[in-house]
C-alpha cells in the first residue's frame, strides 16, 4: 500500500489541475457573456438611443423600445 501522505499529495495535485481547467473554462464563459452584453447593449443603443444601466429591468427596456417605435 502507498504512503498515505503520498496518496493525499497526489490527490491534491490532481484536484488542483482539475480546478485550473475549470477556472479557465469559467473565465472563457464570463468573457463570452461580456462580449454578448456589449453587443446587445450597442444594438439597444442603436435602436432606441437608450443605453441600459446595471440593474435595468429587461421589461422596462422592452417598454422603452416599444414606446420609441410608436413615436
């Protein structure tokens, strides 16, 4: 049987590599979300002249777009 300290060390190294991979995947997802948010915000700005702010309710933004279309 292997030394318990060696086994725990190996397990920890493997887990660190798994976490590193997961962190990289999550960073890529976050970057993708930011790109999509910037694109959608620019489309909204072009369509309605209203730039969404953090905390804006999507329903409020849709109401704004609808009211701009009516005028």
